[in-house]
C-alpha cells in the first residue's frame, strides 16, 4: 500500500510538472503570435504578391506531397462525390439528381470484373480496389510535386 501511494504521488508530481511546462510554453507561443503574427502575415502577403508563380508552386507542391502521404484524403471524397459508396452505387445525389456512378452504371449495364468501374466501386467499399485508387492518387501527387518543383526551378533560373 505504501509503494502504491508513493507511485501515485510521483505520477501526480510528474503530471503537475508537465502541465506547468505546457502552460508556460503556451503562454510563450501566445506572446510570440501576438507580437510577431501580424508582421509575419504582412510579410508573407507581400512576398506572395511579388512572387505569385513561386507561391503557387509552393501551394501545389504541398498539395502534391499531401496527396502522396495521405491519398485517401482525396480519393475517398472524390469517389463518394461520384456516387461510389461502401454500400454500392448511390442512385441519387444530395441535390436529387442522379450520381455520375449511377449514370455510368446505367449506360454500361453489367459491370465487368477488373474494369475501372469495378475497381472504383471496390475502392469505395474498402476492397482491393482501394490500393489501386490510392496508388494512382499517390502517382498523381508525385507528378504534381515534381512538375511544380520543375517550374519553380525554371523560374529561379530566369
């Protein structure tokens, strides 16, 4: 019993120390943001206005890296917006019109195994198609990143 209360006391002390340290860090960060935040925003806006092409490359490059790192952040919403869901093809969208997936499905009739349509539906349902779709998204992210990196490099040489 004595050992338990000693351990509990030690854990409480360590927790209090961590809380104090975090509070101090938060106060320091708050002061830095208040003191320097407006100047940083103004400087960033001025730099962006002077270098719009490089700024656009930075934004697109960041999006490309994000797409490579977490492709599902793009593929899942895109598949859902098209009408591919975990439960199958969604017939009607939020605005009461037919979804793209339903329109395509109505046009092609029976879906062939391994087709692009089947792969998209498999991905939406969390099946093997998800690896294919996410892999394609990662390739797109790499192409975007490399492309904007090349544009930024060329811009720096001109």
